[in-house]
C-alpha cells in the first residue's frame, strides 16, 4: 500500500476577510475532491485571510499511480484557482506501508 500526501500552500490575494478566503478554499477543495476522488482539507493557516495550506491524500497499490494522481491534482488546482488562488509552495511525500 502506498499513501501519497500533497501539501499545497496557496496565496489568495483577492481575499480581504476569512469569509472570502473560505469561499475560494471551498470551491478549490470541492472541485478537486469531486474530480479525483481524493481526501482534501485545509490543514494550516486557518486564521490568515490571504493564505491557506491544503492537504491532499491518495491511497493505492502502486507508487507511480499515486504520484500521477497527485501531479494531476496539482495541475488541476492551478487551473481551478487561476485568478483567485496562486500556488506558492508544494510538498509531496509517498509513504510505503
């Protein structure tokens, strides 16, 4: 079993309140979750209105498959967030269990 963990730091320049940030984060996470069937959640920077850290996980039998799915998730996040959210940093880890 291989567990893939992707941590994405997103800058939200157009958000001037936590309510605006939550709207952008919710749209981004819901679309990724629905399209790729992965677990997605905001995992850090909860009280900062112009930045969010989103965690994405995927579990499968093979490492290359997990890596491929998380690469596609990252590409989709860039497209979905265009104009609202900018990807500032990413971390990818594969855990072989």
